[in-house]
C-alpha cells in the first residue's frame, strides 16, 4: 500500500503508481471489471479500490481508473465528486460519522455532534492533526431504532451519548480496540473498509450481532399475537410475472438498454476528447 499524504506548498500529487502497485491494482481491477457486462460499470468499485490504496481518490487513482476503463479523467472525476464516500483529500484512519437527521437529532445527535466537534477540534469532513479521525455529519445511518447512532468506518455504535461518543473517539485515537454494537466484532481502517466496498471480502461479514432487539420487536410481537399479512386476492401475486426470456444486454428492459458502443463513442470528437487526457493517464 502506498498511501499518499497531504501536499505542502509547492508540492504536487504523485502522478503514477510504481510498477508493483500498478500490476496489483490492474489484477484487482480485472476481477472487478469481469463482474459487469460493460467495463465502465466497474467504475464505482474501482474508485473504492484506488481509495483503499491511497487513502482517498487521488489524481493518480483517477488517472488509473480512466486508463483502465477507456474513460476520460473528466468522466471519472465527475463520478468521484458526486458521491460523498469518495474522498478527494487524505482521510483519517477512522471516519466517525454522527447522524444528525431528524430522529437522531432529537434523540441527542445534535448534542453529540457539537460535543465531539469541540472535543476533536475539527468540523465536518475535517481530520484531526494526528490523522486518526475524520469527522462527518451523516444524514442517515439507516438505524433509526437505535438513535442516536454514531458510525466508525460504517460499523454501528448505537444509543450513543456525548460522553460515550467522546470516549469512543479517544479510544480510536489511542489505538485501543473498540467493539461495534452490531455487525463485525471489530473496526477496520478506512483503507481496509474501502477495499471491502470494492468487493473484496475480509471474512468479517458474519461476525457479531445482526438484527438487534428493537429491529426484531415487530416480528416477534406479530408472532406472539398470531398476526399475519392478508392474502392476495385470488388470481394475483405479490410479484410481477417473470419475463419469458432474459433480455440480452442492450435490449429493451435489460439492465443496460444503452448499447455498449454507440456512434457517439467512436466519433472523431470523442476520440479527440480521450486523446486530450492521455497526458494525465497511466501509460
């Protein structure tokens, strides 16, 4: 791994990977591309892959993705800047996300955010001086039944308070192990998590508690009371009828109605656009 650090005045980003790193990323990217009918569909996991290498989506990571997929660096950058999970500057070892959406906010999320921001001395998407923690406000952690929730590299820490969240941050900064409330029994680093998001499992998916007591309360109550969902009227089903045959890629109703190559893709203007970015691509 060759994580890039922040730039100082007058310094430039590294523009390419060394031969060993390039070969490793190429092999992993080939595995990713093979999952999709069109190579360009592999861009999202490939961005996670280069983020796992550099600690953020670096210029050389963008150039690598562009060259491997036959895209322009502008096309790759447009995607990387759209999604908040792709970082455009070096991230901390741990991303600590505090949910401040409606339910978490009224249950104490706003108080946790303010206390944690003051305690760490950073604001949204800022990283502590020691590089340990990047703090984020999260719109929703999809865990309303455990509000207020804090996440560390997308692992759940439920029913938090300002005191417990501060202790969590202190433990992370000190390198002490922390145990999520649900899911995996430990927290991996930001780069390790990025590799998992690229589609390479780390063997931790079945660790720990899955659905907790609040999540299961409804179904347990229904079973205890003998409640069942009403049946569908005769002659109807819960699902749409299956197609007689699976549509081919590019056909109507397929997952990619757009043909793999259109005249616009091979036009002189398109070729010139791709050529104009060659100086920023990996050779």
